[in-house]
């Protein structure tokens, strides 16, 4: 069965989430940050001993706005160039502790609910390549959580993944 987006725009309007005690926005790969004005973007995921020290590298950025500025009349005005996070939605690939790849489906999406409820068990995965790019970010956490830092939009500070609630 194929995913059939209803173009409700919900996934482009409720972008700020509180997760494990930190506020975060839409995840952007480094090359995607330039799709947004620099005042709308902050770092999201860094890897290293401590932020800003030698060897610390930013692997992802985040949009700081609750609604995407590229959404007009429930349509994406940069559709062909949209970020990998948007391309994979409502699906995701997640690593478990044994590095097995798990498929996630965001059930806040009405089309995903319809798909899962009516599927016989086989679902077309629309953009596996984009999901794999995001998966590689998540895998950093399973490799060494003490070296992973997430930037909290509420406190405007980096928080070590190992210290998250
Ligand atoms: S929430 Fe689901 S149905 Fe609505 S625009 Fe996003 S992907 Fe499409
Ligand atoms: S870039 Fe396009 S698909 Fe992604 S959140 Fe913005 S409007 Fe939605």
C-alpha cells in the first residue's frame, strides 16, 4: 500500500516538540540549514568531548519556528528541495541498542493512521534514502551517548545526551 498525503499541513505547523526535557525544532542536515534564514536556525546535534572545544562537530541544525516559513496554503514552496526530515515523514528509521533498524510511523499524521489501519502489512516506504540520513544521526547516540550533545531551544544551551531525562 502507498502513502497518500492529504496535504493538511499539520506536519509543517507543529514543529516544536518537548522531548526528554529539551525543546527542539525541525531537524536539518548541515547542507539544509541554508534553506532558511540564518536567524531561524540554531544547531541541534553536536558530537565531541565538549561543545566548542577542538574536535567538536555539528552534525545537524534545527528550525527554531513553530510553523515552517515555506508553508503557503498548506503547500510546501520548496517541495523539490525540502529537508530529509520532511521527505521521510511520517516514517522514520530508528536504531535500537543492538543496531537493528526499526520502522517508526508518526500517528499524528491522519494519512499515516489511514494507511496503517487499512494496510495488509506491506507498506511502500516513499524515501528510504532520506530516512537513512536521519538514521545515521540517531546512530551516533547508540555509539557513544556521552559524546552526543543536543541544543535545547528553551535554555539556549547544549545538553549532553547522557544527562537527558
Ligand atoms: S500530516 Fe500527514 S497528511 Fe498532513 S500534510 Fe503531513 S504528511 Fe500529509
Ligand atoms: S520545508 Fe516544506 S515540507 Fe518541510 S516543514 Fe517546511 S513546508 Fe513542510
